[in-house]
């Protein structure tokens, strides 16, 4: 056992030593101990020196804010490959996310970016002990490293280690006339793949860095153009592929460049911002057999768009694994320079005598001295900025007046006020100069002459002018001057300046004294501290990016998109969507955007709205007119490509979303055959055909079936020649035009991309044809038929994790009766997104992206829980979060200042409730789009998810409310509104009746609101054993008209009425109504009052027709009173129970028994109480109560967990059993092997022979003495 332990220890130690060796070899040395560590602030005993990995404490700033930073000065430049972090041990204080900045001088800092050009948010720790390591794919080459925590738990606490090695630099300096040429004539290149890596820094915006070409037309050209890197490459196809990346590269800061090609796939990266694409053409090899130029070329070459050679430093140029600069140096050192030609190249990197200065705020400025009392002045400087406005130079003359140079809406202007002269503004240049590029300005004023030059373009003005200069020149602000014709007080200049000269004198900004500039950290020397926020372009869908020193702006005009970053489509998703939000006629010409915010652009269509509710989307093409075909005899020799008003991807998306599509095609012929039918499948040789979307030759014509090789008449057996399958295949049809036409309906092959025709003879014979191809017409939109219902409050659809990142959007439509509900929710360790309905009239989008919760709230003036469809779009991008309701009502919240943090979500995207299944939504959801991608909700319903059904199917669909009660949908339940019925109860099925006595009467008084009817609806239910009595009556004292419903003495129903034309009496004789059974009677009139309809107990209605004279009036006029039980003229009223009394929309019994009922209905005579007349209310079977099933567990994970538990428990139990057995064996052994020791006693002398104790006592002589007895066990 000891030997085994020794072997294991030796093996582990060997691995550690080997790992350390290879770590050193692989540039993986810990660097913290080499660094001088400082911090913006720190707590007592938690200073920056405590930030060492695995240390006993940690660095903790005084306050946990986003402005705290930990800085490591490594002494000189290092190659840094990775970083590892910890929190503070035995606590919940740790950093979960941080930013890394780096610098070569400790003043000009660059932020580490990801491949999209965004600030990289490095993942931190999950607790205080665990170490988390982040690798840098492209190493950081720098002396200073700064760590800026952006998210943390409880408090910022950090322990850190950097891993890397000393950086070895092989430099070359090029002065604009320098170059290095590597001769490829002897070592020709014919490569399928290569990689090029190097670093550079420059102050020049243009220059050729690398160039090479071959005799077969191949070339590669890397150049700086307008301070951006441009790569042109051609693999010999004669088609150039251009890639551009980076910006502000002339800032004299080191930049990393990587070019990696594998056949036609190419990656181009500058400062970790990556562009990937495929090289155009069909070739895959790069063939180079001329010179490989570095830093410039000797003459103009193909593929170059700049004419200047490079000026600046390059470092460690690697071609594949070879360091070219090192090879060049060694070649010249060892006398092997025949492979290389080096012209005017230095092996070091001299710093240029150009010192820029950055004015970071409008309050910063410089105050420089010039020659005072002079009659002329000369000022010049170079600047770059993104600001629209700013004062750049201001000088007050010793006499009255001043001169100012300023930016006004991006244009450079000069304002001059001199003695005895009015204000003059020189606006000589039309272009805008706030484009982020360097521009040179020179202003010279002398007697009677002004020269204003921008970028070496002088504008000379001659006028009467005399000045006397003052002593101070304000640069970039420092004065509040009202300039321009509007006397606007311009802010100070924000941006960079260099080469500032006053009267021919130049003083480097680094030599300025504190009195010569303001203010502290608002001015940065020897660095152009600017950020190009428009590179890469943050504006989507072709939006144009503009910026200033603080933020970018997107111009979305003519893109079809809106919002802060041109992300949200302003066009409808389809013609169906357009109809859902617009009042439409028969036709509308619009643009649709089938994927919303997705990559597909909007395209024009014609929407057709049919009378039966169908919606058609018509996509036009350029060949819809009838076109003749003549003189093309060979099969398919006539070729017509069809060009639609949408591209292939847009058309495919439209077709896939549509319920059905069709395209009408017609061919009229005279002697020209079409399909050459009949034919066998393996011998199909048509003269004409159409080509599908997949570029397939199709074997049928309009109206036929795929694979049939037939036209429509061949399918219907109606061809003019019964032996043929197409009318145009009829032999010798020169005299008559034959037509084959029909619709193509196969969505998988539509639309027609090309038409091919033949057998039309020559221009001199009679053969000819003509074709007509209609537009593509699609109907419906599956997006809006993809509907699911959430029928239980905790039912959800759990979608995969939504990687919202820096920007994303969710669109859907909902229909609900819930006033408060969560529509979707997703969470991360600290971040989340959540959309909720609040109070029925408000939508609330909440999210957190590391900087605290943010809410976007939009309240509307109507109810969102009105059981109607409403649309909602939620978007979060780099500038704002936006909520749009019903396509028009919008709310926005700007992102807080600072770096835009990506949303880090790890849970599923839960639709219909929160992630813990609370505050659930009940209702319907359809048309769910996530970042423009349609989510098929129906498939989740078809999986049998708990509480989810396909379609919009509420509880009211089964008409649970009886007796015309109104059902109000709740989706997990329903509420019946019984106000307009004669019933009450949960489903409007409980009777409202009254037990009538002889002296009882109920009277309803219309109180002046007299009613006249010609088609009344009357209902009354009753039960009685007394075969006579008054049930219900209507009466008008004004006209004398009346109507009485009663049970006659014979037990039959009897209706007597007089509506002014004559007295009528109707008897329902088929039943006896006095036998104590409950009866339900409905009485109504139709046919202008000439037909009375009686229905009893659901039996067939009986109709009674009356002859009414043309001059007579069948209308029941001015009804004043309604009586139940009897009226004032009757002494003995109805005996029995009466219920469910209705007269049109009046329910007198319901009004009589309701609390605080109206005064116009009352009972007279004996007091009456409510009764249900022995009719038990109808009930529905109870709903099956659903409960959320238990979560689905990962069986493998569970099994592994059980196995681990079983092993531990089993081991413990076996150990205890073993110990118990050992103890038991010891006890048993001791019991079996015990023996007794000797008992030593001394009895009384003389008693040893006694036969019993009494005798022993009597005979004893020495007295009683007993020694203690001992017993020993083994």
C-alpha cells in the first residue's frame, strides 16, 4: 500500500513538473507578482495587493460601483494569454462580470472587444472560492491591464491572476518610401490556405501594408484607406472580394491584424472585430509567383485603391508560422539577403513628432499665447471629431472685434468682426467635416486679405480690413461667444487636435502648463481618445449610422424599419396582418415584411380581400402580359426567365407561411405541340415545360398533377383529341387555336422561375404559340392560424433559452380576460425579462441587464382583457427598450449610460406564466415571432402539454350559459350574465317563480314608456292543479287593446286578444294543463302580426293565421300594464306556481324579487315569496380538474445521483455491520471461554466439620471471620 502511494505521488509530481515546463513553453507564466497593482479605491486591509489569486483576502473597493477599477502595471509589454479570477473566500462577495482595458503608456486605454466590435463582458465567478479562467483568442500585448467590474454579488471583491510571458517584438519602421520585397520567383506559392498575423501603429490614414500577385491574375492587397483596413483578394477568377474592418486606425496605437483563409473561406480581423465571408469565384488556390511586398510597392498594382506607401511601424509579421521580420533580419545578418530586398527600413519604432490632444468635454480648452499688437495673424491645426457643433478657435483683437472658427451642423465656418466692419461669416465649404477623419485648417488674416484653407484648399477673400492682434488664442472653447446670425452660444469643441500652431510657433500639448489648459482629466495628451461607435455599424437593415462623442444615431429612412437601431419593421407581416389592423376595401397595394425584424427585406404585393373573408396576396412579375412565341423549333429553345418583385428567400417565406398558393399558366397554340403526349415516364420528351423554384424541369402543365405528364384536359379527359393529354398536342391543328390552361398549386415547386417553349417552327410557317403567366397568388397566413389556448393559470409553453444578447425582439398577439397575468418570463443568474398585463389596461416589460431593473410601461385607454386580439412587440437593443401595443401605442426607455450589457439568460423562455409558474395567463396566443423567426406553438399543443390546447378554444365555446344567458370568457372558467334572462344562478338555469293565490296579483306598469309591438315574444312557465285561471295579460287603456293568456275551465290553454282589427281567441286543445305538471309556454307573432305561434314544452310549434284587412292594423299599441295571476277586473286569480315570465326584454318576476327593485313592478293582495316551482336547476357535469404534472427528470442524471448515494450509504452500512459483528464475536468469545477462580474462605476453627450452619456456629472457637471473595474472568 505504501509503495502504491509513493508511485501515485511520483506520477502526480511528474505531471506537475511537466505541466509547469509546458506552461512556460506555451506562454502561461503567472504575472501578478511582477506587477505594480493599484486601484481606484479600497477598503482597509483589502487593498489591491490582496488581489492575488488564492490569497487569504481580496481587493474590495470602498463602494461597489461601476467606476471602480483594478490596474496592473507589468513594467513592460507582455504577451497576455488568459486571466483567472476568484471572489473573497468564505463569503458571497465576488465579481460575476467584468471589462478588460489595456494600454502601452497608462494613459491611452483600449477596451477589449468581441468579434462584433462590442465591449467584451467577461464571465466572472459563481462563488467566492471557485476559480474561473478566461482565455484570449487573440493575446493582449500591453504593459498595463485594467479590470473594471460590471456585475457582482453582495460586494465587489476580486482576486486575480494574469497568465502570459514576456513579449518579444521584431519591429520595422516604414517612412512612406520604404518597402521590403520577398522574392517569390524561386519559391512560388500555390496555397489552399494561409494565415497572416501582425501588429501595426501609424498616424497616416492611407498606405499599402502588404501586396503580392501572380501571373494567373491572383493577388492579395492589404491597405489602409481613410483610417480603415481594406483587404482585396482575387483567386484568379477576375472577381475581386473586398473586406473592410476597423476604424480610427491612424491613432498611433498598436492594432492587431489577422487574416486566415481556408480555400474560399476567409476570416479578416482587426482588434478582434471579425468579418467572415466566402471569396468570390470558383478557384480555391492562391497562386503567387511575383514579389511579396511589405510596407509599400514600387508602382501601381491591380487591387490597390491607395497610392501612398505605408508610414508607421509594423511588428511580428507572421506568414503561417514564420516571422518574416525575424527572417529578414537573420538573412541580412548571415549574408543570405538574396531572397529579400529592403529599402529605407528601420529596425526600431521611432515615435512620430506628432502629439495629439483630446478635448473630452465641451468645458475643456487650451489658452495659448501669440504675438500681440501685430497687423496679421496665422493659426493652423488639424482636427477630427464626430460632433455637429463646437467652437474650435477664438481670438479677440486688441482693438474691438474677434475672429472665431467653429463647426455649425458639421460645416466649418469663420466669423470675423473687425473695427468699423459688421459681422462677416465665411461659409466657403459645402461638405461636412464631422466624419471622424483628420482635417487640416489654416487661417491667415492680414491687411485687406483673408485666406481660409481646409485640407489644403485655400479660399481667398479680399476686403477692407485692418486688425491688431491680441495676446491670447482660445483653442476648443473657453469663451461663451454668441456666433452666427442667430447668436447661438456654441459649446466647446469635443474631439482631437494636433499640429496646433499660433503665428508659426508650435508648442507640444505635453509641454503645456496647467495655466494653459483646462481642466484636469477632461484633457488627454499624446492620445486621440475617440471611439468610433459606428464601426461595426450598429444600425440594422441598412440603416445609416451617425454619431457624436457620446452616442450613435441611426437614420432609418427608406429602409422599411424603425426604432433606435432600425430593428423593427414598419410594414405588416402579411396581407392578413394588414387586414387585422386596418379597415380595407377590395384591394390594397402595400409592402409586407414576412419575417418582421428578421433579415428578409419588405417587398411589394397586392392584397385582395374577398367577400367571403379570404385574403389573397398577389406577387407580380415582369412578364404577365401575353407573349407570342414563333420561330423556335428545338424543344425548349425559347427561354424566358421570370423575375418577381421579391427574391427567392422572400418568396419561399411567403409560400411556406401561406395556406395555399396558385399560379395560372396558359399556352395557346396553332400547330405547335406542348407536352408531346402521350408518353412513358422514362421517355418523357416535351417540346415545352416550366422550371420550378428549385430549378427543376417540371413534367406537367397547369391543372395537371405532378408527375402526370398531362395538362388539365388530360386529367379531366376533355382534350380535343381523346388520344392526347393536352389540347396543343393535337396533330395538325394549324387552323384552330388550341388552349391548355390551369392553375399550378404545388407549394413546394411554385413559383414558375423559367418558361421553355419549342416546336413553333420558323417565322415563315404557320406554327406559332403564345403564353400567359399570371402572378403568384397565395391565400391565408399560417402565422395567425397557429393559435394555442392556455386553459389553466399555471399552464406554460417552455421554449429553449432565448439568447437576447445586446438586442432582440419578441412579437405575438394575445386574447384574454385576465386583468393581471405574466405573458412571458425568462431568468439568468441575475438578469431577467418579463412581460405582464397589469390592471387590464397596462402592459409592463421589465428586464435587468446587470445594472438594476428597468421597466417599460404603456397604459392604454381601453381594456386589454376584453377578449379581443391585441398585438404586442417587445424590443431591447443597444440604445433603448421599446414596447408597442396594437402596432401604434409605443413606450420607450433609454438604456442607462455606460457600456451596453448583454442580457444573460439561462432559463427556458416560459410563455404563459413566470418561471415558477405563478401569475399565469389564461387565454389565446398566436403569431409568435422571436427575432423574426416564427415559433410553431401548435406543435407544443399537439404534444399534449398540460393545460394547452390547439386553437382558440375557451369555455364559452360549449355554450354553458342557458336560456340565452351571455357567457363571459375566462378561459380557465366562465361567468354567465343572466341580466337579460328570466333566470338566475351560475348558468342562468335557476327558476325565478312565485306561488300565486286567488287574491294575489303582480302588476308591471310601463309608466309612460308605453310600448307598441307587432312581433312580441312572450314566455311563461306554470304548474297548477286548478284547471282555470289567469296566467298573464297585457293591456292598454288608451287604445282598449289587450292580450290574455289563461287556462280554461277545461284545462286547455286559451289566448284572447284584440289588437284593433278584431277580437281573436286561440285554444291549444291537445293537452290538459291542470294536472300539476310544469309547462313552458312561448308565444310570438310573425308575418306582420298575422300569424300567432304557440310552442309548449318544446313540442312542435302551432301556428294560427288571421285574415287581416288591408286597412287594419295588427300592431299592439301603447301597452300600459302587464299582469300576472289576475288583473283588476278578476276576483279569483290563478292558483299555482308561475315562473320564467318574459315579455320581450322585460322580466317582471326577476325585477320583483331583486333587492331594491324598481317601483313599477309590485305584488298586490296576499304577500308573495319567491319559489322555484318545483323545477330543479340544470347543472353541468363538473370539469375534470387538471394539476401540473411533476417535472420531467433526467433519468441518467438521477440514476447517477442515486448510484452515488447508494454507494455512500451502502459503504457506511457495511462498515457499521462489520464493526457490530466484530463486537458481537468478542462478546460471544468471552462468554464461551470464561472460567471461575478459587474461592478462599477461612471458617471458624472447629466449624469445618459441621454438617450445617447452625452447628458450625455452635462449635466455632475462633469467632466469625470471612475474607472477601474475588472472581476473575478471562
